[in-house]
């Protein structure tokens, strides 16, 4: 899995310390171009979103959720939100690898 990540300081409210605002972008691993309309799903909840035309996405998730990334022409990938984060916001730059077999 290829990804860059960073967390942004924020204050957790009482009762929602397990929730994080999960944001990021999906880009190609070879040319760093955006990957629009990537399906981004929480594995256990079957909920999620789709990245916009610039590859940007944002939604609320739980700490330790497995996030699945799927886009036509790219290999599926996943990311687990770490349980060691200290803030209620988390950002990811997800690198998508081209899959020439599905083109």
C-alpha cells in the first residue's frame, strides 16, 4: 500500500473520541495526477463516499476502520485508520496504482 498521511490537530468532544473526520485525495502513483470518482468505502459499515473530480474526499469514520479504495483502471487498495492518533481529524494522500489488466 502506497500512501502519505498526516493528522491535523483538533479537539475531540466528549463521547465521540472514536470518530475522526477522514479526508484526503486519491492520486496516481506514477504521475501524481488526481484519480476522480474513486469509490471510498468503510469495509464493515458498507458506507463511504466518492472522490470528486480533483480526487478529494471527506467523511466521518471510526478509529481502526478499514477503508477500501476502488477506481476503474486501478488496483483496489485499503487503509486502516490507526488507533494511535491523538486528534479527531486525519488526512491521507492515497496513491493508486494502474491495473492494465482491467483496462
